[in-house]
């Protein structure tokens, strides 16, 4: 549960609301009792609760009309996506998922909105198999009627060594990211533009939309880095790289220098950016790759001496890891290599801002 | 997650679907690995996972237009109700809640559907305080935009001694229920009939709708009975007493003889029933109290010798407990005291059947 606030005018944006939620919950005394089993409450990727190894708790959802439209991906892909999005928070703590709960909201079948039990089963099958591939079990859930299809996923995980928090970044650390950015954003633009049935079907099976339909799964990398004690702070990038790095800064009370030119762009985002070369100015297509959200990659900081070990782990897992900046003393800001605040590039994706 | 099937024609009813889900999940191998920490998967009130004491996992939701309408209860009452409904499954296993996750779906404010952050905060405040009263902490969650307001609650609990399953009923046991039945059903009829604004406001603050707005909280009773080893099988009654007793029968492979005349009716349901005396025939108002759903009382079986101890625990907690039948050898049926199948009275509430 994120809880920082972007520095721009707000309606009831998610971060604003989460801020309020955090204050409320702290005020209610429910979370203050850290001695009674809550090590980390609202404000990091997962809650961390009692026990050794540490138990991680997180919940996420995919709602029709907000996170997806039915033509954008198959029911089975929706199940896979819902799990990968939810488990991303477990990965960001360096944990491994163990148990999954599914709360399905299913539109009652009607002429206007046909939905059959086969589609529902395909969602469950996709989710259960994907969970199983990660060593986790779908252990329960709930089914309700609703106007819109909704897939709520709760994941219980374990951090074998310790949970990697957002607050652990140290001055002098290097900043790394997994994979590439902007692919899901580019995919969403393709899907949103496809108005005719045929265009939508073409888009929904195209490799250009795969980054959205099948977000990366970084559980094994996150867990191995954490278990080897190689990382100081980690976050999953769901709301745009710059915004999520902002959360790291804020929790760690450091400045992050991001060499944004070093951030790997997804091939779809790179093609879009290449069409628009603005010389010295910030290319808005590059900017959108860093702020667009839905990437589900990991960003983490680590000591310089850990770099070779990190690259060895990543190579063994076939996962791209790129050094894209470092951690400096200073106010909680994300700046570029020349010190300009990157928040000016624009905020990330806020689920309550349509 | 319930998984039995009523014996009547079905569309994609919840039980049908859950049946299919259970087969799917078992087939996927995700749940078969009971040795890897899953003691009880889909098919009981909660999942039971590794550790001593046993960890319980459950999730439930309240969706606008399905479980509530906005005028029916205040935002704060919705938060309390969402927690009480979800924690009812923990109570039914004899557990105590520890951690709560909230996934809120919030309609974006519009003229047609005004919704402000104060209402969202009131939901969270209601839920967090209610959790806190039960010794549990709201540790995290998620906020998403949606067309309809939705409150998804996941509860992690512990069974200090052992989890009380649906499958534990023994031939010769007595059958008990907590509280009274039909109150929420009667409240829903009042709320649904209130069409004008003034009538709705009157209904929504009336004591006749309190059973719906504020379901009973049976955590302490369920936990004390379980911790004292007094109960063999337990279930929470969310979908109608007769239907939920059907789940107990099915899992325990026994016949339950329910003396339906002994089941305490809520005053609102009793008033409605008194208007309609049919002599020897089954009074449909009584029937609806036993099949109407939303009661969130507990039903449990126990050895005859435990009766005095059970009544002592209940008296100490100020909770009404009534002996309403017994457990017999035979097919998995709920029958009345003269042996007639009570399923004929009608099924319970199925969330996918509007």
C-alpha cells in the first residue's frame, strides 16, 4: 500500500487517499501495536507480520473498465495477469508466494453483457496454474455477482531471510532496474486505439501487447537477491518508474539520481520514441515510458561491491538487470544526472484519476 | 469457500461455480500438496495453512447493487459490516482474527454518482476500529477506481487450539445455533420496499434494519468454544440456515435433524411470521427466516455431555445459544423432526442468482 503524495493538484487520487487511510489507521491504534506481530504496516509493498521467516501480506485487483477491457486479453490471460500483478509486491520484498486467495466479481449473464462459467473457470485456471508455477497454492476465495468483472487477489508470502523494505536505501548505493520500461504503456495505447472488432482481435494477439497481457514475473530474482543479502531497498514499478522511485526516496530519506537515458526501453516504447527525436529536449515518448505505469519490473538499490554478484544472479535467471543511477544525500527527490528534478516529467499512474 | 451444490435447477450459481473451481484447483495440483503447508483448502469456511497455531485465511466482499445500496447504511456501517461478514468465517473455524487487508473499489466522483473521500475514509475507519476491537490490525490494502463501490476484505486469523471444520460432526451430536434468524432478511425487505428518499432514510436508521446493517460478531464465542474443545463441527450461516447446514451434512457425511420450530426467530421476522398463521402448514415467513441468508450466526454440533459447558460459555458472553436438533446416521440431508427433507423449503441465498 503506497502512501506518498505527488506534488501536483489532486482530486481524490489514490495517494492522497492512501495518505488519509494511513493516518486514520495509525490513529485508530490498529497499526500502532507493532509489538503484537505487525513489523511493517501500510506504506510498503506488503505488510510484514509475525513469525520467522517473516510473513508478507498483499492484495491487488483487476477491475473491468479500469485495468482491462474484456477484448484486451483472454480470460486465462486475465487470471495470469491478476496473479502476476499481485505477486509483484511479494517479489519487491524479496519474498516467495505461498498462499493465494481469489475474490471474483462476476457479471450476471445478460444479453448486453454475456459472461459464462467457462470464462470464469479460465480465469481461475490461469491464476491457479501461474500460482502453482511459483510454488504457491490457491487456497480459497469468494465469488460474487457484480456489474463489472473484477479479480481481487490476496497473496501470503514468506521472506526467508528478511523482507527488503523501501526504506533501506543507503547513500552511495547503486540503483538497478530489471527488464525494460514502457512496453505495457505502449500496449495500452495500441489496445485503446483498436476500436473495430477486427482491429481489437489483431491487437489482443499481437506481440506488441504482450507486455500488458503478461507482465513480467520477478519473484525468483527478487527472492534470490534478498536471500543472498545483496539488496538494501526494493520496490516494484507499477505506477511509473519515476513515481515509484519517489516512494523509495521518501521512505529512505535520500535523493535518487536516475540516469534516465540508461533506463532500458521496451522495443514497442523504443519504436515509438525513435519516431520523435527532439535533440536535447526530453522526448515525451521516453518520458511516458518512465511514468506510464503497469511495468511490474523491480527497482532496487545495492552497495557498489554487490554489483558483480547481482549481475551473476540475474544472468543465471536470464533476467536483464541494468544499473541506472545511484543514491545520494539530500532531500527525497528523484533527479536526473544533472540534478534536475524528474518529478517535473509528470507523475505516474494514479488509479483514481481517469 | 463453499463448494456444495443445491438440488435444484441452476444457472451459473455460486455453488455450481465453486464446485467447478474446486475441481479445477485440485486438478491443477495447486491444492493437492497438502504436505506443503495447506491443511484445508477450498471447501470450508477458511483455508487452514501451515504453522502452529494454525493460520486461517478467508476473503469476502460487499459490492454495491449486490450486497448493499448506498442509502441502506452509512459508510461507516459499511466498513463495520464488511469486516463482520468477512471475520464470520474465522469465527466459524473457532479462530481469532489477527491481520486484515482491505481492497477498496471506489466510484470516481461524478454528478450521477457522487462519492467523496470522506465516505471512503469512513468505510476505512469503521473497518479498522471494528478490527481493532477484535484484536486485529488493518495492515494493508489497495484502492482502485470502479463503477460500483466495492469493499473486499481478507482476514488472516489463528486457531489457538485447532481449526473447527465443517467435517467434524459426529452421529449423536446435538446441533446448536447462536442468536436468532431472519432479522437481516426482514431488514432487507424493509430497505428494498423504501422507494422514496424519506422512507429510505427512516428505514436506514430504524432498529428493524439493524440486523442487516450490523451483523452479529461471534468471534469470541466461536473461539472460546473451540479453545475449550467443546465443538465438533461449525459453520457460519451466511446463505440461509438450511443451506449452510446442508454443507455441514455433506462434509461430515451425516444427516442433520433440525427441529425448525425451535430455531429462534429475530423479532422482526417473528412479527412478520405472526401475521400469517397457516395452522399445520409451513409458514412461508418462518421458512424465509431459515433460508433467507445474511444472518451471520454460527451453527455447530457438540457431544451431549458438552451442553452445560457450552451454555455456561454462552451465558458468560451474553450470547444466546439454542439447541435446535441433532446429528443422525444417514445420507447427507437436513430433515425436520419427522424426517421430511427440509431442502424442499427452498434453497438459501446464492450470490449469482439475482
